[in-house]
C-alpha cells in the first residue's frame, strides 16, 4: 500500500518541480531583459548614438551647430540623470582638442545621492518628489549661473526626470511652503505628472520664463492665478478674502461641481470649472469677502440628527415593549 502511494505521488512532485523551474527561468529572462533595456537607455549610450561631431560641427539628426563661432560653451544639467548627461557630453565634445578650451565649468542640479564630481561641472543636490530648501537653493544657483553668461556663449541644457521638483523659485507671493504643500496634496490626490507640473509652473518664477528671459531679468508673462488669504473653518468650509477682481481662483481639491463660491455682500454664487483637468477653478469678477463651501456637507448634520432620532425612538419602543412583556409575564 505504501508503494502505491509513493508511485502516485512521484509524478505530481516532478510536475511541481518543473513548474517552479519554468517560473524561475521566466523571471531570470525578464531580469536579463530589463537589465539590457536599462543599459541601452544610459546617457552614455543614448548620447553617443544621437550625436556626431565633425570639424567643430555638432550634428543631432538634421540639426547642425557650428561650434567654431562660439567663444565659450556652457553645460547645464537638470534632473536625476543630470551629472551623467553633462559628463558624457563634456567628454564627447572634448574629443576635439580645439573645443577643450571653450568648454567652461557648468552646473548640475540633481537629486540626493545622484550627484558625483567632474571637471565639467559643479553639482548641487535637492529633494524629489517634494521640494525642500535645497531645491530653492538650486533654483537660485540656476538664475545666478544664467545671468553671468555672455551673450555670445553657447548653452547646452540636459533635462531629465525630476527637474520640476529639484529646481524651484516660487513666484511672489507664493512661498516654498506653498509649493511643497501643493505638490504633496496633488501627489496624494493621484494627479497625473502633467497636471502636477502645470500647477508647479503657475507657482514658479522660472518655469514661466524662457532661458533668455531669466538671463535678462524680464518679468514672467503669466500672472493670472490669484493668491488669497483664507480661514479653514472645516474641511468643507472656507472663509476667503480676495484682494483683486477679474482673476482666477484655483482651489487645490480634486474637481467636483458640488463646490460653490458665495460672495458675502450680495450672496452671488460661482460654480467651479475644471482647471488643468484636475482642480476647481472660479473666475472672480470683484474683490471682497467670500465663502467656499462643499454643498453636500449641508445635509450631513440633518441626516445625522434624523438617524440618531430614529435610533433613539426605536430603542425607546424596544424598551417599552420589553417592559410591557415582563409585566404581562408576571400577571400570567
């Protein structure tokens, strides 16, 4: 009998072992494939495959840049891969001896533990995805670097993921705290990165500008979002003081048509429109005191009162019937 059991179990054990082996082989192949993809996407590989250098002419696809006409070449890297990108391009351009003296020390602004030293740049690290004080320092370093460029210099900018959080300069009257809180709320809400970056752009002094505007210290062209002072009375009720009219009020809660803005002086109501496909936007025509309220919350308290009243009545009826039954039982 024991022999029959052993014979019947043996094929099952062998099949199970083969399944484990096939699963292991699948994950091994998947791991090798991912490693190969990551290797092929390294800046050193991508840049060398994309760029060509011929007789002081930099060739990128159909675009050609005559480097001979520029007395200085500056490199900037913004993002988590900044240092690798700038070092690779600097090394690539240095293969032409005539260009080596033109390449000036650049700047890399990257994430913590992603920077490393090189003769081609100075680097500064900051936080991602939520900005910190060093992110503000990175933004100020970028502005200073750009403003010291000569008008006849060539600037090569390398961008990679994370730059919008790693390099910030809040636009007045927004502060670093405002930007970090907005980013934190948007990330928690599950917003798409395009939507988050759009909000960051509206609160930024440098993301609304071209590099030439930053170097020439020109004013930003976008100035339509409205900063306000407010008091949060509850999670669904705000009291606002809006200092200017004919401006957009952006409320950083996921869009819901049930939010309503009410002007205190005459009770005029404003309904929200989707702003950046995510937030509640109100176009405010006149300054003054306003109340922002989530309408369904009005029915929560009455609903609780009705529910508690109903529960109290039911409990009272239950006690009365129970007491009555006891008295009836005693008489019997």
